[in-house]
C-alpha cells in the first residue's frame, strides 16, 4: 500500500519555495526534501498540522494512498511518509 506524497504539488500551487516552507513549518530544507521525496518512515501529527496550516489544505491534499495494482510499474512507490527526526 504505497503512500504518494503531494507536497511538491501544493508548494507549486502556492509558488512557495522549499526553503520558505521549511522555515514556516519548523523543519530544515533537507528534512522537507525527505518528506517530499517519500523517503521518511513516519510523520508526526504536529508536523502534518503545521504543513496543513501553512499550505491551507487538508492532510489528504498532501498524502494519497495508491493501490499496489493501480500504482503500475513506473509509479513512485514510497513505503511510508513521515517526519525525519521521529
């Protein structure tokens, strides 16, 4: 059950840089990149809340579950999404 991270889509819609986003949610740009690229293992609710507050969106706008069968061979298939320091 892959989780696809859509942070980059929401940042592009708002024309917000990773650096600005990182500063506003209290993470380093490197840690935002870990989240954005789906390499993190978990996400803290406090981090998810901060991301939703800054982007004025819902958690489902940032994270999407994709069925393994629908994901296809070339799809991005991160194991989990999360907060890099927790």
